[in-house]
C-alpha cells in the first residue's frame, strides 16, 4: 500500500501527536533502563533495536499504542472513489477479539509460549502459501492437569510460525489446600507433564498425528527470574518414533514470579528419584507378568496361540501395560447416557496405523487418549479403550475384549457385565451394535436348540479394564462357547489387582500419561448443515447441467426430509425407531397422484461436500435420483449434522426426487 506524500506526512503527524499524548517516550525510557539493569549481562553492554522492541512488546506498550490508533473510514465515500480490489493478503472479515482471562492472584500459573519451530525438514520444499489458497496446517494441542488448549493453525513449513501463549493453572486438581499459594517445593512434587500433540491437517481436512511429546516443565523452578527457554525436539510416531520431525522453541515463565527458586541440583535429584522409582515399579511388574505368562502356558500348551495382550506400544513406541490405556472417564454434561457415549465413539474416524511398505501386516499402535481425540480418528483399540473408559465412568462394569473376527483378523471390542449376570458386547466402531451373549453348551445333545450368535466375534484371548486383567483359560477360546464367570479361575486366570495398581493407578508412575477431559464441540450444527446443503445443491446442479438436464429444487420436500434424518440418528443412538409414520404421511401429501417419490439416505462422519457427492454417485440408487429424467422432475436434498464432543459429528444426508410417471 502506497500513500501520497501529503497523506503520509499527515499520518506521521497523527502518530506523533498520539505518542506525545500517551507519554510513550517516557515509558520507553523506563523500559530501556529496566532492560539494561535487569536483562543485560555485564559482558553485553550494547542493546540492539530488536531487544528494545521485544521488551516493549512484552510489557504491552506497543499493543497499547495500536489500540489507541483508531482509523475510521467512511464506507460510502470510499465506494464512490474506487472499486474494491481483491485482497492480496489473508484478511479476517471480523477484527480479532482478544479473550480476557481472569487471573486469580492467589493461584500459581505457568505461562507457556511457543515461539516458532525449526528443522521440520519434511516440509523443506513446501511452497509459500498463496493468498486465498487452502494449505496444509500444523496445530499444537496441549493437556495439563485437566486443562486443554489448542493453538491457532499455522501453515506447514520448514520453520512453522507458531506464536501462541497458554496460561496453565498449577493448582487445578488441587493438592488439598485450594486457598494456599503453591510454592516451589510443592510444585516440584507435581510430576504431571505437559502433554503436547502436534497434528497436521491437509488441504482435504484429513488429520495426521505428527508427534506426541511430554514436556518436563519443572526446570523453570530452578531458572533465574523464573523464566527459561527450551528447545524441544519432537520425534515421529509409530515406525518413525526414533526419527526427529522438528524442533519447537518454548519459553516457560512462572506467574506470579517465585520468591525463592530451587537449585538445579534439587530439581535434577527429584527427577532422578522419580525415574528410579518408576523404573523399579515397571521392572517388578514385568517380572510378575513373565511369571503369570509362564503359569498360563502351563495350563495348556495351545494357550501360546491365544491373543493374550499384557503390553501394548503407544504412539511413541513405548511398551505400556494395556490396563493403563483405560480409566473411568466422566463426560460431565457432554454425554448423558452410555448409548450416547457409544454413538460418540463410533463417529470418531476409524483408521489403521500407517505402515511403510507392503506385506499387509498390521502396525500396532495404541494411542494415548489425547492423541486419539486431537486427531479425531484411530484404530479399533483406541475406540474400544475410550468406550470402555466412558462406560466405566457411567458406573458400568466394563472390559475391553481382545480377540479375532472372521478370517482370524485381530479385533478389540467392549463387554459389560450386568448385575444379573447378563453379558453384553458393544461394537465401538459402529456404536449401535450391541449383542447379548448366550453361550452354547458343547455338551448338549445334538438335537438341543442352541442360540445362534449374531455378533461378528470369533475368538477371545483376554479381557481387561483399569483394575483387572483376565486370560481366557477355557478349553476353547471361541466366543460362542465362552462362559464369562470371571470368579471361576478355572475359566479365567486373573492377574493380581495389586500388581496392576502399582503401575496403572493414577499417579502410580511418572511415565503414566494423564487422562484429558472431553471438550465440547466447536461446530455449529445448523450453520454447518446449511453450508453443506448449499454446496451439494451446486454440485448436483452442475452435474445435471453436464448431462444436459435442468434442475428445479423443491424446498418444501427438502424440509420434510429432516424428520427422517432425525429419526435415523435417534435409532443409531438409542436403538429405538420413532417418527416413521409421520414422515410417510407427510411425503404422501407432498407427492401428487400419478407422481413417483424416491429417496436415498446416507451417513458420513466427515463434512467434506465433494467427497460426500463422489461417494453418493458411486451408489446406483443415489445416482438414479441425482440424474433423474422425466416429466415435472423436482429434486430435494437435506443435510443434518449432529454435533458430538471433540467436534466429532454424525452427518446424515438424504437425496430425493419426485416426478410424473409417464408410461
């Protein structure tokens, strides 16, 4: 942007008057004196312009000046003089609203700033994002002591421009005395790390887990002035867990500043003691697990082929007891019933861990809960662990089952034991599939009527939750003949509850990732539904235009389809079908005599209209509706988005048409 010379001098005069009015020169002198006195070491007696600007920005002086400089433009006058030009920069339509945080002066906070990244070499050749073009982005997600944060998305680059600050309250999940200001010694005993998860979102909205890192923040307790800068090297996940993906520059600061800092020897000694204590507990559990496994194999040699999973690898390639992946999880007011929880888990995407190369082998990767939720998709183990945790939170006796489906494909699902002994299987990938287990008695006479299993599960090797682990030691591991009497040790070999508790109870070891709370959805279901519907109408009209067909939309018919979509979602959640009679009656009234009505409902768990349309065209039923030919053809489409926690969503779409039957 260039200004005429007279306008430039006028602007300089306005800024000069504003600076005099706010006494900015005097404030700059104060900051200059403070900076020289506090922050310059004796050997560095020169202060650069960058140092001064950084100090002014940190003290908020630059922000104050910018807030005071308000330029008002008369829109009407502007419209007379020049036509609007296309934007050449990324411009927000609305000015950013800075959220004010209420800081309790009696509490202690950790201010974590992410000041850019470097050495993300995979994006070395990434082109500069063009104005207005969608590009791949990085998003950083944080969890600390029941608090969750998410950074602004930044374009993927070799040096991504992260510039975000997060205020973490140290006193969340209070240590008992909520009114007392926590001191450095007490904070040193808080071994919860800051869990950081880096997510990449591509131009199609697909998410990828890039890195998962546990930040040891307590080094700031020994830092001079209570401020420390850390360069965090992020390693990849899964098969790339030993490969560096990039470095984040992080600044940690205590607020209010500590009256007395600890010595680095004290903090390092504490860290060493914690590591030793954790290593010893894990060693003892490993010794016990080996002994348990030997005893299990001695019962029957064929047990060696059963899927008895005691340890699993997380996204960082760390072996952890499977019981540590489950914990009672309460959803607050975000989910009301166990069946609603099952529906929520099912709308999180299903994706196997990526494998480099062929061979068809399955890469095992049980994600930590934060990584699963932030990515919004995971494998069947991640879904089963989350569903089991939620059902435990709802007060049910729930277990994760490890076994196989048809053709011997490994699979995990969830089982609940009713107080009356009823065994129910929950399929975490579909949510609405619940099966009552009635075992077949192999000793019954051949003509005796046996229950026919409806579930897809073939074998079961073990079951577990946060406190218990059972290995299946019945003669056959076929699910249909299994008896789930967990108190009978001749059928289920238990692990010691104390041994599991020593490594899986909350706070038992410093290596145990804390469980994050669920977050409410940020999706406005009505707005998203409308946007998708408009996009689909455009895509249908363009497709029909290519076929030489005109398109006439029937808004009333589109509106009528809503009740069917709502009924489909209700049935998926509760298993109860309702409202079908009213919908059929409404359609009969909307379709005149001699006309034909066709409708096609379809369900998705993403919001990409182009992908939806491409999928629908692959269905001959839907393609017949979209490409309908005839007399007085009227088309309708209705989109209904149902929002769930973590911005997961169930998307129901119905295409319909009515036309005059000509024989």
